[in-house]
C-alpha cells in the first residue's frame, strides 16, 4: 500500500491541508494518509501552539468524512494537558517533534511492500536541508511536495541537503522550468504536485475568528464549530 505521512502543527487544520491530501491521494494512489499533529514543532518554537489536544481534536473532526485520512498520535505528548507554551511549574517543556524520529517510529509498523510518502508544502520544503538528519529522511521515504507558481525545478533541487544536490551545471537549465513532475536522484525522490495551492493561512483564520467573520472558506464546518465552542483563537 502507498501510505502518506502528513505532519504539521495543524493550528488549525484547514481546507488547504485537506486539498493537498486529497490531490496527493488521487495522483499517487495513497491508500492511507496519516495526519500527524506535532506536539512541539521545531520550526515554530517562538510561537507557542494551541494545546495539542485541541489540535488533534480538530484533525479528527476535519477528517471524519474520509476513510483514507487517519488522525495519528505519533507525535502525541506523554500527557495531554490543556495548558501549553512554557510548561507548568515543575514540568519540563516538551522536546520538539522531529520528522526523522516520527518516520523511524512509523516504519517498523508498516508491511514489507508498503511505500511511504512524506507530504509537505513547497515553502516548508525550501528549508528541508536545515531539518534534523535531513539526508536520512530522504532515505526513509519519498516526498510529495505541493508546488505553486514562482518556484522552479532548480529551486526544488537546490533545496535538497548538500550531499544530495545535483551539480550546478545540471540544475542551471532547471531554473526556467516550473516545479512540476518528478525529481529522481541518488538518495532522493521528490514528486511535485501542482494546482493545489489555496490562499489559506493560520493568520487569516485567526483574524477571521477574532473579527467574527464567516469561516466557511477556510475550515470544515465541524472545525469552525469546535473553535467557537472552545473559544480558540479569540473566539467568544
């Protein structure tokens, strides 16, 4: 089976996430996509996230209608307090959730013939070389990257960890080619998924919540209701 792993803070999970997952499922015949909310994202340490339990609950609600979308507790904290940020008195702040550790926990549970794909947006992918054990992560799974206008195939190749990047002479002609198709290199396979970019951001959602504007274009209705009932993002 082809299995997708889709990680992120999901703060909150929105229609852009679902569109990416749906497109990836259809194009690469994914039999299952694991939505993995991060306990503590190493990329957003300066911006404390909404408590894990709320973010996981929203993922559950957003994926209820899709049998192949599976909420995952792979990065769940040992305890699930409703407080977050700096930690409670006498309690250490949680360690960041690194993707390489998550993949290594997942791989032993898969069957021999399963094929693992890591779903990610191109903005996040552009920083992939800075991730912990990035080169090893490419050995563990293939990548499905949601592309968008403004990025070239050269941008994708040059974002790879240094030892996996093609020589400049090879990537230079890619500068005029849009980021689409497949990039298959020694040690890295990247599939580029086009036409899934949606103008949705967590910032826009929070602003809409605070201003009491309709959330339908951003969120699944069940997620929007949850945010209002729980008073998240300034909802009252």
